[in-house]
């Protein structure tokens, strides 16, 4: 699923310019058993102009889910959590609103997230 998602994502976003303040958003999809109580990592590096974030997925639920349901869950979490994390940081020269609108539009149009509209 990661390969199926990352290629089209890079192809869509690489030519776009949302400002010089943020060069990359690094998302780590982390499946875990909630009993482990692992904490979600979030970090903004001004020096690197990058945001690093974990998206925590429930391991038993993802293991039991169909491939289509897994894709839907990942897309829903990206749709919801990337904008939420970007709101936490004051990133100069980054057009957050345009990026979030573009992200949500891209998710809605790749067909992995059909339940909700933009």
C-alpha cells in the first residue's frame, strides 16, 4: 500500500510550491497494539524545513481489515491528521490553507477515500 500511495503523492506534490517555509512533510504510518502505549512523534525542524509526524494505526484492526478498508483508514487519517499537525506549528512562508485544500482534494480524487467529499 505504501508504494501504491507514495509514488502518486510525490508526483502530485513535487511540482507544487506552497512557499519556502516547508520543504517536506514526513509521515510515518505506525501500526501498534494500543496496550503498548507508544506515543505519537511530532516534530517541526526549522533548520531542515520539514515536519515529521506519526500516524498511529490500531494493529489488530488493521490486521483484520481488508486491503480496501486499510486504504480507506490511511486516507481518512491523512485527510484529518496532516492538517491538524500543521496547525500546531507556526511555519513562516508556507501557505497552509492552499496545501491543505490541495491535499484533501488529491485524497478525494485518487479514489481511496470515497466516503467523504472535500
